[in-house]
C-alpha cells in the first residue's frame, strides 16, 4: 500500500473541480427539499394530509414508501432519487481511479515507481470515502437545519453516506473482474438499476416488507427508516457488506496481474466477417452488446412492473382513503394507468441515458484515436458518425417500444384487459421518444461544437431528472420546469395527447443534431495529448 | 517529376501553441521521403493536416493535386496510413482490424495480407487489447502495406518494433519503392532514415529547416577525423574549417568542414600519416548542429 497517499492526492488533484461540485450540490439537495416542504406545509397536520395523498402505489413504486408522515419522513422519501445518483456517481469515481487508470496504461507508469500493488485500489476507495462523507454530512446538516429533527437527520445522512460507500465498494469489486472500464461502469449501472427495480417492484405491490425490497441494496438502505423509528442495525448490516466487498476487491486485486481481469480473453477469428466491413458494421459490433443489455433490461422491467401493477390496484381497492386521495388528484386516469405512466416516465429517463451512452461512444472512439485510421481511410465524417447516431437515436426508441410491449403484456395479463393493454402501453412508450431524442440531440450538439464538454450530457440528464422529480417540491416556477423536455410529455397511458409539444421536441432535436453534425464536419479531430 | 504532396507555409495552432509555423514539404512521386524531427516538432500534426483530420490555419496543402480537407474521402482511396500511436478496438482481433481498414480504404490484397502477417510474425487472432505496442503497430503496418495505395504515410512506424522486425520493415519499404510507390516516412530514428530515404526534410519547432538528398545534406556538414601522425602536428588548429581539435602527442582528432577537407588532408600528409579513420557525418550530427544553431540564436 506504499504510495497510497500520493495516489490519493493525485486523484483529488484530477477531480478538483468535479468532485466538490457534485458532492456539495447533491449533498445539499435533501436539505433544500426539507426546507421547501417546511415552507409549503408549516402545519404538521397539513403535512400529514399531504403525505396521505402521496401514499399511492405509483409514487411508492418510484420513491419507495413514506415511512412517517412528518417533515423528515417526507424529505427522505422525496429525495430518494438523489440517493441513486450519488450512489452511481461514487461507483463511477472508484472505477475512474482504478480500472480506467489501469486500462489507459497510467497505472503501469506509476506501478513501476515506488507504489504498492494495492495503492491504486485503496486510493480510489479513499476518494469514495471522502465523497461519501461530504454527501452524508451535508445531507444530515441540511435536513437538521431545516428543522427535521436531529436523530432522523443523522440517520438520513448515514443512509446517504452508506449508499455512496456501498456502491463504491461494489464498483471496486467489479473493477477487479472486468478488463475494461466501460464494461465496469456498465455493470455498476446495471447493479444500481437492478436494485432500484427490485425495490420498485417490491414496493409497488403495497407490501412494505416484500423480500424483493429487502434484498435490493437501495430497498435495504431505505429500510433504515430515518425519522420513523430508525433501525440502526440496518446500517450495521450495510457497513458489514461494505467491509466484506472491500476485502473481496482487495483479495482479487492481490491475486491478479496488472491489466488482467478474471475473465481471460480467448482468441478470435483471423478474418473479419463481411458484416463488419463498413462504418455501420463496426458501430453495430461496438454497440450491439450494450444495446442487447438494455433491451433485456427493458423487457424484464416491463414484465415485472406490469404484473406488479395489478397488485397495486388491488391495494388501492382495499383502502377507500387512498382511492379518495387518488380521485382528488383527478387526472381521470385509472390507478393502473397512473402506475404505468409513472413507471414509463422513469423508463424514459433511462432510455435517454441509453441514448447518451451510445452518442458518447462516438466521442470515446475519437478520444481513443480510433477514429483517425477510419477517417484516414476512405470514410466520410458523416458516414462514420451516422453509424453511432443510429444507435443513439434508434436504440432508445426501440428500447421504449420493447419496454411498452412487455409492460403491456404484464399489465394486460394481470388486469384481465388482455391484448388491448399492449397497444396503449406501447403507445405510452412511444410517447417518451420525443423527449429522449431531444436530450440525445443536446449531446450530439456538444459533440460537434464543444467536444471536450460532451461528457456534460450526463449532467444535462441528471438536471432533467431532478427538475422532473423535485422541481414541483422545490416550488420552481413553470418556466424552470419547462426547461426539461420530459415536462412537455403527456402522462401516458390514460392522459391526453396534444401533438404540438411532441412535434416541437422532435423538430428541435433534428435542428440540434443537424447543427452538431455540421460542427463535427468542420472541426479538428482529436489528436490526443 | 510530379509532386504527390506539396505543402507551403503551413500554419496550425492549438489554442496558444503554434504547432506548425510555416512548414514546407515537397514529396515527389516514387520517392521515399524522410520526414525528420525531434519529438514535438510537429511531424504528426503536419500528417494529420495532410489527411484532412485537422484544418490548416494558413498556407497551402495539396495531396495528389487535391485539397486534403475538402476531398478527403476520394483522396484517401489512394493512400494508406499508419498512425504513430496505434490504438485498436479492444474486442476486435488484429485480423479483423486489418480487413476492416483495408476494406474501408477501398480494397486489400488478401494474398499479400497473409504474406505480410507471416513476415511480421503477427498472430491475427488475438484481441486488440492484448497486443503490445509493437504488435499493434504491426497490425497497422500490415493493413497499410497490403493495400494497393499509391502513397504510404507512415508516422514513426517502427517506434515499437524490435530490431529484427525493423529490418523486415525496411525490406518491405524497399519493396514498395521497387513497386513505384511513394512513401512519406516520419521518424526520429536517424539510422532508419539513412537506410531508407532518398530525400529528407528536417523540421524543427513547426518549420522546415533543411531539405534535400542525404548526400546534399552531408555536404553541408563535417567529417570526423581520427589520425595517428609521424610527429606532433603544428598549426593544425589555425587551418580554416577545423573544429574541436584535440592533440594527444602524435594522435589527433578533430572535425572538418567538408569544403575544407582537401586542404586539411594535405596538411596531415606533410606531417606523415600512420593511421587514419574518417567518419561521414551522421544525421545525428545534422540534428545536433540545428539544435546548436537554435541555441545560438536564443543566446
């Protein structure tokens, strides 16, 4: 572990802008939500009434249960999306300072100096620990300052701290197993989404002790019940998991060679198949496994959520209060449709993430200097970029339709509506496409005009997600909410569709994409260094 | 003879750094042209402009008489390129990359491909991420050499190859010359340029400082002389064109401007020569002299 301190300082130096930015901004979020609730509902009775109206299955599926109808309880519930973002960000940080460094060959450069074998891993974990402390600390201070109560605030801060640390440790293990940083990020993201989905499906059924929710890391963390009779032993369990995972990562790192994963590479074909021999064929080869991963995810999620919706509807039928509350929201949609629409809104954000990932692949290829030999061959720039953009725009569109199809199948089978449901739910999936395309188009624009900033695409998506999930609670004015393309989508199925905003979104997406491609034709190709 | 490449007063800046500062380069059809310069002199930047990957700020650049930026796609059918920093797709095999690059530039001689793979002792079934730097370079070299391109643009192609493979490479380039192809070979390994190039251009800090055949360039430089004389020489140091003279009894060593070689040798023979070795100037010395010039200017 010699040299850990140097590597830790190097990592902090490399992250000197990004790390403080996201840890502080996201750490302040729960506090902001709490003070916003406090000013909206100064009277505890009103707060409780609001909580009751929010306890419907669709919101429970998205955010988890409201454990206590008080200020702290509502804050913990409503900010749970932030919990996911900080967990993912910490996982990415660990991968960035471990596997990514190794893959780029920079670890080798350092490994030859007086730096121990474990130094990189430990330094990466230390950065994660630092990020966790900042996020957790600010969360606790912020919610306590908003008057949510000391003990609960400490528990909430601990929850955020542990979420970061747990996913940091999971990422540390993944980084030892895979050989590429991209695959590692992808698996870490899948673990997070998977644990969110487990919790979503578990909680949507109305049973707050569903085993699905308990085995999901996110569900487990939420079962610490901050502000509602804290279960401190859950924190101890998570901490134990962190220790075990870190030890596993440490052992794996000790046992393997530099640059190697656990999965040994096999020799491949000596000749290229005909299907590879075009820019599109290459893009397909590079993007297909990611695309299949997403499609399988959509199908599994769709089936699970679709069949869980029926249980949610039953839960509401059993509770007249809840049915009343939902009737008061009064969009006229059935409860089942509301659950599906809420699920579809989240899937839409995921699909935008899929599109951004595919678009960023183009930039990744460029930064890695792999575009150079292609463009130095007889390939036009648009022809090359087009191959990847097909996946950036077509991939999420296809994914949303698949999600709709399986959601519809699950829903139709459970509710007895049958095949009729499929059409409506596939339509709901298609309804997300304009906003997804708009988001992806922003990334294409960055790629063409400000290529160094292409990675900001993720920040744009996080911004849209936070606007959508927390904008109303933070009492942002309508123009601010309107900044997110997802604000302009109809709530489908069940809602009313007006064509104008959809047409506008698609048209703007086309304009942004065109401008991005025009910029790409004109600019220098990255030449490294 | 017709120019395949001609570059005049090429300027390219990245932010505040001026990578190319009025570069000139002429490459005639059928020649192997050495493009020499120390690291960071701007060789790769110039090549990237020639390939239409970077846009020139000023100056004129023509490739096969066309504009490398505007006509990139059609011009690239006639050339093959080996980047200085070869990165491969981690999950594509070397063989797949060779076929892909060959196809994308318009065709590949599969018989030649297999021949070259054997000659370079490359395993085409390994995945890109498992190749060493030298093997990655071999992949790019095989793809380029197996093409039927008129022009080969090679950016420091041997920096990762072992001496054995380097001689294979040199043999291949000589074959290409025999086949009438034009080669632009950037390098900072001077022995390689000496072995291969008909014509060289030396660049420094983004500017061409010397261009010509090696013989022409050598003429401008000095020969190193070691001599064992019959007696201790007198007045050798005062002769024009003699530099760095060291006298150790009857042994002398010094450098002499080639223009004054004749006069100086006469002076030696008047003393009586028992042994004499002379070394032609190497490109290293050419290089060093340009460095020194630069430093003098700075001072």
